[in-house]
C-alpha cells in the first residue's frame, strides 16, 4: 500500500510540472505514467518553445502566456532550451492584411519582434525561398521535451516527489463523494497495488477523458492528431514560421542534429492512434517546399504523430480553431471531491499550468507555501571547471552536449567512469556523440526498461543512423548489466524505429531502410523469432 | 573507341559480369561510381537461405523450382546458377581467397548477434561448421574493438546450442591506443606476425579437445592470415557476419580489383553514368559524368548493374513513382496505399517495396509490363532485377553471380 497526499495521473510535461511544483511546496506527491514519460503530445510535437507569435492574431491571452513562459523557461531550463530565435516569413501568395494584424497582435501581447528584409532573412537561412516578401525575428526557441521532463522529475525527487513509469490507473476509490485512493498497476509485471491519497490530479492530456471515465466522470477532450516529419540535418538554424493564418506544415524547428517539419491536424477517436499516413507526409512536403527550396532532396529520418488534448467545453470550437488555452476542472461540483482534471494548453505554458493546478491543490489541502518554479532552475548547471576536467576523457565535441543531457550529478558519475575505465570511452553513438559511459550510467537507473527508454534519455538512436549501428551496441550493454534478452531488445528496437520510417519510404530514406534490413535481417539474421 | 561490352556498376554483379565477358575474349569497359554492397554484406555467397514463408532452405538447388515465376532464379535456371557457382569458386581459389560450399547444401555462419545464418559459399574463416560440431565454444573479443560483443554472443548462442559449453574471453593485444577500433583496424594488425602471435598465445590456454573459437571479422585483411592463425592455434577459429565495414567483403572486393586489372578491363572509376543514346531498339552509347568532364562510351552490348534502391539503380523520390535513371526502363513494383503500409520490418513475408526492379525476358533483357522488349542489347543483372527480396530470403550475392553469368553469355551471343 502506497500512501501520499496527491496522486498525479499522467507523465507528460504538465504532470511532471505539477509533481515538481507540489513537491517544492512540501506536498507529498506521487506521479504515475502508463508508459515512459512524455509518451503523448509532450514529446510528439515540434519541440518548439513558442514566442507567442503563432497565437498573436487568434488568441492574445495565449500569446501573452507564451512570451512570459518563454522567458521563464530560458532561465530555469537553460540545458533544455536552445535559444535559436525564430523567423516569421510571409510569402508573396500570403494575405498582407494578416501581417498587419500580426504586428498589432505582437505589440499588444508584448512579443518583441524585429523586421528584417527578405535578403537578410535569406542570409540567415539560405534555404529560404525567394518568394518571401517580408520577414520578422521573434524570440522562438527549441526545447528538448524528454530532457525537460526528466529534469522536472529529478528536481521533484530532491524535494521528496516520486514518480512511477509504466504504471497505470486501474480504478479510483471513493467514499461518500470523496476520493480516498486509487488502484494502480505496473504494466510490465502486472502487479497491482493500492494508493491511499486525498487528491487525484488527472493530467493525462489526450487520455484525460478516459481517466475521468474511471471515476465515472465526463471530460470533453478531443484528441487531435498532429503528424510531423524529421529531416536528418539542420536545414535551418532558426525556427522558421510562415506568416499566415495558422495551417498545416508551416513550421520548421531545428532540434539537436535534426529539423522537424509539422504539423497536420486531424481529429481522431483514440489518442493511441499515432499512425502517420503517406497522404499526410505528402501534404507536409508540398506545403514545406513552398518555404524551403529543394526540400525533397534532403533525407527524411522518420515521421511521427501525437494527439493534442483539445478541451471541448460543450458547444466550443474544434480542430485548429479550438482554444490552445487550458482549463482546470474541480469535479467536486459533479459530486466527487478530491478529483481534479487539467486539460488543453501547450508545452510552452506547462509551468504556468502546473502552477495554477498546484495552487488549486494547495487551496484544498490548506497549504500556503507559494510557488517557486518560476525562479528556481530545474537543474544545477555543470560548472565550466568540471567540463574542463572532463575534456580529457570525452570525445571531441561531446562535453557540452553531455553536460546538457546529464546535469551536474550524472555528469560527475560519467566523468569518473570515463576516467577509470578505458572501455567506457567507446563512442556508442557517433550521431549524437554518446559514450559507453553515459549509456552505462543511465541504463543502470531503475527507470530504464528498454532501449526505447534509453533513447529518450540519451538521444542514442535518434540521430542520422536511426539505430542501425547503436542498436547492437546498446543491446550488448543491456545484456551485460542484466537488462533484457539482447535479441529481443534488438528486434523490438529495430521494429520500433521502422514504425517511423515506413510512412516516409522514399528517396534516401528508402536506401537507409534497405541498409537496416541488410544489417539486421541479413547479417544478424534476427528477423525470425523462433 | 567502341567496345564489345560496357558494364555499368561496380558491385558484385558488375565486377563479375565484366570479368566473365573479358574471360570470353570480349573488350570490356567497366564504369562505376560507388563501392557496391560488398563492404556491407560480409562477402558470403547466400544463394537462397529462406523460402517465401521464411522457412530455412536446406538445399538451394532443389528449392529454386518452388520460387515464384517472377523470381530471377526462375528466369536464369539452375544451370546459370551452377555455372556461376563453379566459376566463382574457381576464381576465388585462383586469387588466393578460396570459398567452401556446394549449391546443394548450406553452410552455417555464426553472426555477431549470436545467431546462425545459412549461406551457400563462404571462405573457411566464416564457415561455422566446426562450431556446430564442437562441444565447447569460446567467443573471443578484443580490448578496444567496437561492434563485436563477446558476452552478447556467448549469452545468445546457448539458444541454438543448448548442449555446448560456451564462454567469452577478451584478449588484450595492446593495439589501437585508447581509441575505438573497428574490425578492419584489428584485421590489419593481425596481418602482422607479432600481433598474430600475441593473439594465438592469448588463446592457447583455452584450446582443448572439441573446442572451437568464434570472433568478429578480424582475422586479417590477407586471406592467408585466417588459415594460418587457425593452424598455429591448433583449433578452429571462425568469424561472424555483423556491422559494416565487413572485412571479408573487403577481402573479396580486393581480389576482384586485382582480377579486373589482370583481365585488362578498361575501368572507369568514380564516374556516374547519367544518360544513354539509342537507335531504335538498340542502345548505342552511355554517357558518364566524372569530376572533370562527361564522356560517351560506345559498345555492342550493355550490362546494367547499378543496384536497387540501396545502390541508386532504382530511384523513388515520390511515393509510387520509381524510375530507372539511366535508360528510363519500365520499373516493376507494387504500389502501396495508406491502408496497406509495411508497418512491420520483420513481417514474416517479403517486403513489397523490396521486390521493386526491372522486368526481363529469359535472356535478362529489359521488357515492359506487356512483355515487349525495350532494348535488344541491354542486359540487367543483380539488384536491378525485380521479383526478389534479398534481405528476406538471403539471396543477394547468389542472384548477382548467376545473373552476371547469364548476362555475360547472352550478350556475347549477340556478336
């Protein structure tokens, strides 16, 4: 039997944000997530930290929230944010009246912007089309969602917060119209247990309706699928937005070693539906190539999709027109005290959403400690001294990236391992510059159950080779530390990677798929499970 | 200058076709841009490892007749395959890199994933038969070597060899400093007598009755090193297929390189063939683009050996629109819709996209969907051919050799 004050259901960015906030205020809190962290829209999106420019015309309140939170996250989450800046470019075919509305919107929402000439824009981004008629620089940035989530978890742990991944909610226990606890289940082992708690926070995003239903409640959430494609290099160095009424395929985000183009917007019944169709890929390419010339010549790494949790109050708008704002629902009004739901919103404002939800929880529990998440950094930076010492052991260019990925404590551990064990200096991932030491330190943690978990924590397998080379290496390391059967892990990982590849089997991607098959089916002969 | 034959493509099928034509007295020009798949594939000659239901094939020669009628082997017949196998074994032996195996049996090859794969021909160093026969297997890793994981292999092998005693050892040869080493690095060092001796001495303590050793593709770039190492050790030590670069693929590429020089084949390297000229149903010339200029090459017959999607012989920049970029030959492929995408990479059946290629008549000349001849002096070999998924059925190098054999004979019949 677990005992806590608050049980958060959902390990997306909102859930982990609430866990951190409540833990910092001294409220005993446990988070459960049925998969790995960030399984839903929190990671299955651009990785864009909005300046608010995207919402400047349609929703000024959201735009204002974005720019405020953008400033805060750059401060508290420096290791997750890459301050690329963003461009808004209008093409000759786009409505010029929209540009005027956008300028007014930015001014009124407090979004700083600077007009540059089309020539200047093409100097900044040489792949931009010559059809640009106007361009503006705004403080957009890219953000690593997985890293942000785990840094929230690590921070929460320092304050006594706890999280269980691969754990789902089975049932909400209630007595006399009040939440008394929950039954939860480890999906890997099947083991169930009870949690004694006073409050359940439903932060399940696109799954919020399903979680509410377990308590017999109704929450209107429309899963809205957005598909994106990933190119194998940084085609742009800034976020590039098209300056027109928001539509599909009009944002490019440089992220680590890749570029992400998205998104589409399709209402789906089931948030688990993350299939990307070729029709969607074709649509994204057709629109994307209007902004970047020769777009089809670049290699696509993969495609992916996630479901935005659009909140549908009765009679509200749907799809792209639906509000990107968020709502907090206290189900006490419907007869179940202690049950709270948060829906809607967007990654950029997750901290604010977490703050508002935590305020609500504290109000119910009578806790008066104020929120500190806007001022206290997520993680302590690795000192330049520590980086200097580590340079002796890390491969070239590896130190800065590793310091950002690992944070102070793990970086220390990894450096010590590199120092003492030559073998750990092997570069297991040439694409993202990840050493065996880093993989070994992270793989040993109890939250790592598969090569997929390892990938989301270290970026190994996310780069250009898409696991062709590192799958064997990681499976070998997994086997050595006693985590899983290497053949099973390899097969699973190659299958999982291919899910993102089959919708984009054209051009150079097709060539890479042949190579994957030549290695794993032909040279390793692991296709046959018997 | 007009040649008898121009071969386009520098993989196994192109090299073999060029050599076979030259051996029959033809004046040959060989034009290629890339390295083919030899560095990728390990250089073992898979003829047919699995049937359409992914069942392991015991006798490749006997299994050919059960293949679908569109399969290249059905067009070429077992005679071409047998002729190609005989030629290859003779050729490889003459160049000091002999292969073992017959068309009617399979050789077990150990892999770096700790599995066994069937192949038809392999050099002794990759022939895993002694591993099957041994009572004890010692898996050998090298300190500093990346991509061969002795403990992984030792953990996986018991699934196949439940009754054997399997252990892993890691040998420190004090090579490579502290940098990462590939199999190629280690192979080059093992060609040195001093390093080879250290290697053998390190393994000697593990030699016992009915013991066999298995390791990565590291036993020398020179073909004699592997055999010599085994003799000095006094027990079988065999290599595995695994991640590229595949050392044995490079050994094979090396003997082909020597052979095309010996055969006085006019070789144009680093040149990409970009266009062709035709006169009615005859191909007259191809144009190749090198760094400095474009050149036109004339011949009586042409052999196309530019590969499939991997080699760039077939290109698909847009969904369901594959094309052959030099001659614009009709491409045979199965369109995939959104309801029918290949969502599982290990689907248990051949992948439709992998069957893409060029249709031919029984002489390996390109035909269109209606069966009409496209060009009477253009022959298609290797992964340019449609109707087979070499990754699924393990047949790539077998088709490459057999089609080269067939095409070289057919095109010289034109004279």
